[in-house]
C-alpha cells in the first residue's frame, strides 16, 4: 500500500492538531513533506522556565523538537503514518530570546525496517544561531511491509 505525499501531509497535520499538548503549546505546522517537517511555537508566559529573564522552558523546546521529528518520520515516502519516539537527545546551545517564536526543522534521514533516524534544529529570530539541536530514533512501519503503524 502506497500513500500519496499529499495524503501523508494531511495525516501528519491532523495528527499534530489532535495532540492536546501540541495544541496547548500552540504548535503550528509550517511545512511538511518528503521526510522533512517544520513546526513553530510562539513564546508564551505560560512556557517560561526562568521568570527573571523570561526564557522559555527547555521542556517546551524539547516537545517542539519531538513533535517535529515525529512529523518528519510520518511524511517520509517509505514510512506509514504512525510513529512513536524511541530515543531523543537534545543539545541546548543557548537560551531562546524572550518573546520570540521558536521554529524547529526535522529531517528523517535514514530508515531501517522498524526504526527511523531524525536530526532536528530549533531557532528563534536569530536563524544563524541554533537554540538547540536534536537526534532521535522513532518507530516506523515501512510502506509495503505489511505491518501496522
């Protein structure tokens, strides 16, 4: 069974919008397709981890990168729609600027029979200086493998 790329994008978009946590963080799907996803999230008082400086909590950045990684896997041409995080390593490079939208871009760069590997970067208005980078492994069911997602 092959899923058309536009259908995969629609499925991924619906999946993200259906996750209450993603909605609570006001995540917005900016781009998706061919194993790549871009998702952004606005700065919010509710997400601040350092009240003195207004810096967004690292857990919110982590959730953004995790969701973006899963969306990248879901949009990969050889993967079926469903996925779950196996492992996610995040390296925080710097604090995000208070008041700035954070954007993550994830790419599913390799698939095995049952695992997808993803790289991601998150940034704020300063696109030349990442806020964080991530590498992750996600479950995957290959198209035509007869498995369920």
